[in-house]
């Protein structure tokens, strides 16, 4: 990396038994066609070489530091080695490799917090594999927030945003059962989620005055209390507070009329009350090219919007579109943040 080159991206390998290695190889192989932003893969070089052999790819794989990634990216795929404890068997996740999966994420965050890489991009993990090894977090998002809190000493609220060409959507509650949503949904949580979203859209997405559309919880946003009291009692006061603070916010809106073409033209991001209220429209409108971006962290993090797909690993059929979109978004956000802070 020269003085004038932007730092490369850090790409964690995810579960090596899944398609993370397949799509990582693909975005590098198509680097000229897709103009892939330079990255360093944090993971097991032996597993990557074996996957390339299995897929019939002729790939030069070179162990490298983040500092060397830019200079070799055009000719070789740079890998910062984090080695698996057990042999990687395609399509068969092994909790013995949980330490390497977690270690790759930790290393990506460490490099990015140190400024050696510009952003963290994560390949998919299988949480059940990590739970078997004692992983104490509901998912990637919460683990990344914990790493950020340990690095900064600050309390963080991680906010998941699904971002595609046609829709950006944020769920206020995420990985909890639907029956628990009403009790977990508070005005404070909605307000803080909106505040984090607004701050990141300004600092990293280049929007000077982001427009938020806030969904109601109940059908027809509660129908004036006839279909539930949460919309008027919990959500509406937050919308009014945000507006009083000078923000462009509307709601609570009936979720069933928020996602058609004309409605989406009126806002930049939809704030939804629970996981599927956000992810169903986001995936319906951009299944192959949506990106999972985590807001509210002291570093930029994006991820492809799909899982490990163990049944597709090693078969040459996994699509790399979402990973490519995640890499492009990470590069764009890092460049925006540098301009904003510079």
C-alpha cells in the first residue's frame, strides 16, 4: 500500500465449509470485469487452495499482510492466515473450526480499528456451529458490537440495515421471537435506532438530511387504537420527537402500503418494528444484490445478505453478487467517511 492508496478491505472467511470461500474466489477471479475493490481475505489459506482446486479455479493465493494486499491484489488473492483446527470438509460444518471462524472476525475488526484496513466485510457464519463451541452472542451483529465496545470502552447500539438498489430497511427488534416483539419494543429503543440510522446515513452514506419512514407495529398502524395501542402510545411520540429535532421523519405508517414504488420514492430508509417486517420486502426487492450493513459501530461493516448455503458449497453454483455488492458498499462507505471526517 502506497501513501496515496486507500487501505484495502478486510474480508473474513465465514464458515469455511459453506459458500464463503467459493464466492470470495469468484469476486477475485472477476476482479477486472467487476472492478472488485482490493481486499485481504482473513482465513485459512489451505482451505482456500483446496476449494479453488475443487472448483477447478486457477488462483494464485498468497499469504500477506494488509499492507501488502493492494500491491499484489491484481496478480494474487492476498490471505491473512487464520488457520482452522480441523480439516475443512465441504458442506459439513465442524465446531472444531469455530475458533478460526471467530478469530477471522476478530482479526478483521482489529485490522480495521488500527487503520490497516478500511472496513470489515464478513462472509456468512452458521451460528449453531459457534454455539456448540460456546459462542455467547445471538449473531454476527451482536458479536461485532461487543468487539467495538471492548475497543472503545463505549456502549454501542448495533443497528442492522438491509440495503439494496430499491430499498434500505432497518428492523428495530431483530433476532427475537415474534411473540416477544411488543414487550421488547420501547420508545427509547425506537428513538435510539432512528438516531443511529440518521447519524450513519449522514456520516457514511453522504445524505445531509436523511428521510425516514417509520412503520407501525399493528395492521393499519393500529387503526386509531382499534387494532392495537402500541402505534399511538409507543411509536408516534418518537416520530414527533424526531421531527421536533429537525429530522425528516414520517409515521407510524401502515406497513402494507410502505413498500410499493411510489411510496419508496418518498424516503431513504424504512424503520420497521421487527425482523420480517424489514427483511421480507428487502429480500423480495433485491434478493441477489442486497447488503447487510451494521450501523452504529466504530468501524464500517457490510455482509452479503444470505447464509452459508452448505448444500451449494464446492459445486460452482453459488452466486457472488451479494458479496460483490457488500464489497462495493464497504468501499463507498469508507471513502464517504474519509471525505466527511477529512
